[in-house]
């Protein structure tokens, strides 16, 4: 029996190594767990195109929105661990374990880290009709009209939802949360005047802000954004110490062989160095990252701990 187990193990490793050497031999699917048109979709398509050029095989982005990114993530955990299905994960992966008591997958067990892709700063934007031209004026308005202001997000546990939670916690603003299935529909409803505001990734906010369809009040990072340099940080605009950033990371199904993970990592990191990819990311307010699978694994564990505490302290529940 021991000999049989050893034989199967050696055969499996050999097969995995052989698969990695020829990979990819057919199109690769990259699942973006939020709708087309949002920041996650933009980042996914930028790196997917470059990885297609590197591999000489199509990398096809498929949008699978819903449940704060969990529908798309779960689809990847159930896919064959052969490198042909990847996930463009988001900050929601860090908050979901604390948010959902009955998750069908374990982030650290059922997903194999490949690399951090980008880090992004959100920006607080309001509809132009809202009588608030600064963070201080927004807080004054929230105090004068308690319970009337609302903020859209890409879904419960998304980076822009967490940014709102932190804002409310630090200011006592009491702004209500309205979840959507992605940043794009959330921004669309704020532009339409149906929702007062949102904390949106700069990637999705820049065009409507520059077209004066949205008004930017503050960015959520520790420093101002090079994309919107005239917009102050929320910390300097009146909420000292406020900071909330988001990220995208590439992951594969949990059992994916290490050789395959490293091959995907190599192509992704190379794609992030390409001038045209850098230009797309910089213009959209995203900063290219790129690291090792082990570094991403450590980062994920730290993020799950950090945002888990925020979720539990605020008593956030799925809506």
C-alpha cells in the first residue's frame, strides 16, 4: 500500500510538472467577480491582454458578479486546478470570512495565491446637486439631516463599503449603506442622483469627476492621488487618521500545482512591467504591485485579520 501511495504521489507530481511545461495550451479564463465597467474589470482586462500577448494564448475575462464577489470566487474554487481558471480577487476576500457565517469556501484554503496585482485608493464622491463641497460640509449636512444621506457601494464587504463603515465609525455621520453588484452600477446611480454619494475606486471615478458629473471631496489613502492631485485626503480634509485602501490580487483554485502557480505568477509580474499596462493603471488611479505567492499569502492573512475586526466591531451583516 505504501508503495502504491508513493507511486501515485510521484506520478501526480510528474504529471503536474509536465502540465506546467506546456502551459498554457488553450485559452485561460480570468473571472472578475464584479460587473463590466468597474475598476476590477478594468484591471483584469489590462493584465489579461498583456498575458495573452506573453503566452500567445487568449486570456478571457468573464464577469461573474454577486454576493460581494463571492459568486465569482466560489466558481474559481470549484474549477479544475489546472491553471485555466483564475480569479481577479478584491478586498472583499478579506472581509467575507467575517461577514458570511456560511461561506461555501475558505479563502486561505480553497484559493491559491498567485500575486498582488494592484493597490488602489478610493475617492469619496457626491452628486453635484448635494450642497456639500468639502468633507466638513458633508459632515455638517449629515448632522443637520440625520438618517437622510446614503452611500452606494459595490456590495456588502467591498472596499467602498468598508470605507464608509470606517468613515461612519470615525465621524458618527450615520450615513446609510446601499449595496449594489459592483462599482459601475453604484456610480451610475450616484450620477443619476438616486444615491447621494459613494466611496469609489479612483479607476471608476476619474471620468465622471472630470466631466463634472460627480464631485470629489476626498481620497481615502494616506497621501493625495497623482490622478486627482487637487483632491485632499479625507484625513487632511477633516477626519484625522482616516485611511482605507483597496487592492486586486490574482488567485487560482486551491489545489493548483506550485509549478503552475509560479508560471502564472511570472506572466502576471511581467505584464505589470509593460509600459502600456502601467499607463492604463496610472491613468485609472491604480498602482501596479506584483509579488510572490508566499508574500500574497501573508498579505491575505493580515488583511483578513484587519478587516475582520472592523466588520465585527461595526456589527456588519450581509444585506
